[in-house]
């Protein structure tokens, strides 16, 4: 079983440099999304990619591939720490990594961060990896919904990455069976955070050819205004016997020589401001990265609870304001109806009514102001019909004059 593949990366609409890296080889396919801004996000993703290139080979078993891939990522993590030691200006750099190795009819994956791996099979798109983000923790615990997570102010907080922040990062690994017709998509959040999953599924289901599909997904991301870097690696599983990607393709920062020189006037960078994916071309929020810890999670959860309370209070306040405004409009409308007058029938006699002839549900918008002794039956046929259909009046005085004219 072989696969046709493509790797495409774009700097995005806002960024000045590409901190993503991607690779498509004979067996290995991977995306790394670097973080740290000018402090070394590009360096981090490039180190991650180049550090696992040796895993792009044939394996006897999926277990062997899984061990090799995880070990290579841990080694790349150590190399990042060594690089920061030699180049302190890169302190705080980090990267997500999501990759697969194809071993016969099995896909072996390794994942850390919030880049994603999807599988398209039989018309269905499934997200295989699990985001290592704070808001995903909230979703998993039932504290917020997926819709709320998409706009949560802490949506950019990552709980796990490769970098100089954790000597022993926890890397998710797994094995999945694959079959001809499957399409495996690996992407940075420059795609998944901006293009709706329905659109991604549509492209995978309608566009043929790995490169054409990858290009279309990149275009979709840019069309949706994605300011972040965007990288797509696509693997089509088939039985053609073709080499997956010859020669191997390296895209993004990993395709360029590593640059360590920093600006001489650079201010010291702090970890809390680095490991973020800027999701919009606006002033970034005050979210920050912390390795997974119960204390930190509890602090964020408490902060999120306070934010939810404030939101509920504002919702209640605005609801009351709206209800008061609606009540004011209704009172004003009712008062206006009571400035209207008409002459009509009340039983067998003529009466002067105040208000309008309509009712608002159970609320009557009119009432008898004055009932006369004029009998409806004593009126001429035409006048009798007019009274039964009501005769409008601009004021009480006008209504009284109408009644005077009706008297025999």
C-alpha cells in the first residue's frame, strides 16, 4: 500500500515570517507550528522537523514506528533546550508537532499541542488528535461548549508543547488502521481555527489530487482572513505502488537555514507571552502558557468561573434593560390608544368608546366611556349600519357631536 502526498505552507496575511514547518516523505508526514514570535518559533518548528527526519523509513511493525517517532520527538525537545542554552535570546520558544508514519495498512501518529490530524473516510471527516489546550480541558469537563470554546478569551493557552519549558513532555501516540481511499490531513491551526470543518470536509470530498487539495485548503484559509501561518500536509492512501513523495518535501521554516542572531535591542522575553497562537490581527489577550499542573488549571478554572459570573450578571442586566424598554414601549403604546375615540353599538344602544377597536391578547384596548339612550333600532338603516361598524372621532368632543347628530 502506498500513498500520494503534498506539503504546502503559507506565511499568512499578517505574519512577516513563517514559523510553521511541514514535511512529506516516503513514510513520514508531519506539521510543526512554532511559537515564540521573533524569539524563535521558526527555530523551534525547524528543529522539531529536522530532528525526526530519521524516522522516515520502513518499519517492521507499527510498534517499532511508534517508539521511534516518540523517541525522536523527545530528542528534538532536548535539542531545543540545548539551543536555548547556547542562544538565550530564544528562551521560551516552543512548537506543536503532529505527525504520522505509514506502516503497511497502519498509520502511527504522534501529537503534542493544537495542530491537528484528521482522517477522511467514506465521506466522513474525523478529528483524530486531541487539542492540548486549556479550553479543550473546559470542553472535556463539560464546563463550556464547543461553540463557546471557539470564542473563549483563553483559547490560545496551550498546555503541552515541545520546547525548553518541559524536559519530559507528554506526547500522545496511537495506531489506526487505514485503507485505500482514506485521506489523512495534518494541519496547523492556521487552517483549523479559521476554516469551518464542513468546508474542509467538502474540499477533501470533492477535490482530487493531494497537491490540488492542499492548495485549495490553503486558499480557503487565506480567504477566511487567517492572519496566522498555515501549513497543510495531505496523504492519500492508495494501492498504486507509487513512492509517496519523491524527493521528500520540506516546507516552511525547516526549509531554510536556522537563524539564531537576534536584534541587539531586543527586550528579554517572558515565557507567558510566547507560547500563543495569535488568532486575530488585534491586540493579543493576556493568556499565557504553563505546563500542565493541577494548581495552574484550578487557577484558570476559577478565573473562567469568575468570567462566566460576570457574563451572567451582564446578561441579566441587559435582559432587564431590554424588558424595561419593551415595557415602556407597551405602556406608551397603550396610552396612545387611549387618546382615540369612536362611536359604536353597545348592546341595543349607541355608546361612546375610548381607545381603539383591537385587543392585545387578553388586554382590551378600548372601553365604554359613555352609554347613551339612543336605540340602535330607531336609527335610519344607513346610520344604523355605520354605528355598528363604528364611527371614528378625533376627540371626545367630536364623538359627542356625532352622538348629538344621531339623536332623533
